[in-house]
C-alpha cells in the first residue's frame, strides 16, 4: 500500500489535535478534537484556507442548536436525532459542503452527550475541542508536506500520454489484445477525469508575487493545451479501437500509409513531452527530422476518397469519425507546438517542475 501525503497529514493532524487537547489545563475532549481534525484536512492549502471559515460557522451552528435543544428538551436519543436533522437542514440551506456538515453533526453529538457539568461550560469545552482539531488540520496542511501539484500534474500527463501513445502504436498494427485494450480504455477514462481534478487543484494554488502570478498563468495555459492534446490522442485511440475489425476492408497500401503517419504523429507528441522534461530542445521548425513531419490532412483526404468509394450508407459513415478525430488531434498538436516554441523562446528562465525533490 502506498502512503500518500494526505494520508500522512491526516494522521499527523489527528495526533497533534489530541496532544494539544490533552495538554490544556481545562478538560477538553481529545476524541472530538481528533474527529474534527479528521474531517478538516483538505487536498490543498487554498482549499484549507477556504474551508476553515465555513467549518467554524458549521461548528457554531451545531453548538448553538444543540445547546438550545439540550436546555429545552433534554438529550434523549430521539431528540438528538431530531437535532441532527435540524442542523443538516440549516447547513444545507447555507450551501455547506458534505464534510462541513459532518463536522457540525459531530458538534451536536459532542455537546448533547450526558454530563454532570453545567451545560454552558460543557458546551464551551466541547466547542473548544472541535476548534482545536480544525486549526490543527489547517496548520499541518500549511506546514507539513505542502502539495506540489505542478509536478504531480505533469507526471500524470506524462504517464497517461505514454500509455495512450503505446496503445495507439500497437492498435494501428492490429497487435493489441482486445480485452486488455478495453480494460485499458476504461482505466484511462477514469485517469483523464482525475487529471482534470489535479489541474483544478493546481489552478487553485495561490501565488503572492506579481512575477509568480504571470509565470503561473503561462504554465496554466501550457498545461491546459497539454491535457487537451492528450485527450485528443485518447479519442483517436478509442476510434481506432472501435474500427479495428473494419480496417481489414481498406487497401493494404492505405493501411501502411496510415501506420506511418500515425507513427510520425506519435513521434512528435513524444518529442513535446521530452522537450518539457528538458531532455531535448524542441524547435517549431526542425529541417532535420528523423521520422519526418506527419501529413494528417493528406491522410484525411485518403479517408474521404475511401468514403466516396463505399456503396452503402453504413460503409460511407464508417471512417468519418476517424477522419474527424485525426484532424482534431493534428490541429491540437500544431497549436501545442507553437505554444511550446513560444514558451521556450520567451520564458527561458521558467521551467515546469517535472521531478519530485
């Protein structure tokens, strides 16, 4: 099992919250401090900062409602259930998130627990325990292993692009195992969704200096087009997968041309990734290109010619999706090449962090 930074931070936040609660001179609850820390950890510093106000508000709502119900109706289990429903309704009305609502419910249970103490001091002690957990999580998120989403995002793009291009290379040659390819496509569907999530987290990371803000904006644009190009490659792979049995119906000469052109596209895409890694220097115009430049528009013309030769409507429509996906991929690749060339030409001092330190 691989332990991620968030797992470690969650455990550390719970431990710190419980230690602080135990060390204080007044009788705070270590258990509820730990529970509050457990629900308060966030995937990024910015989200942690965003959520802390909402979490404090949720705890205040839960504490006030629980205290009022407790002094007026008591703490019978049925009454506690009614209080929880009431607090959920109030939190939903204010548009609070699920984790925040859970924290408010922890406050209700903590305060409505049976006690021989006076109700107001007991309520304040339990509320303090929860606040200790919230602030312990915030401090741990801020100081301990702060997330580096730039590196994580690029490594995900690199890995998923490599997987897609490998499968594309073998699928065009009819070498892929069908069940394995279907399973891999399903996995990559989920991976692309998670890639968008990581991009959102990287976008949310705040910079506090003007120069860094401009640098971050340029990197966001580059990453956006990197992900978009990878997604287009994935769409081409899925289209080839659906047409793999139909490719036997096209002339052998065209199949050879198709494989050669796809290989050239894959080569260019791999060069872009290697260039970002700093392993090669990419030039938009490279007169000495070992694999040659892909000519996707001409390949699409061949597909259209095959389309016109078909007799039935079903046969005519067979290769149109492939032609469309190939042109989309070609256009995205061309735009990414220009963008990367411009980025490396005018921002030589800015580097994407591709290696975890």
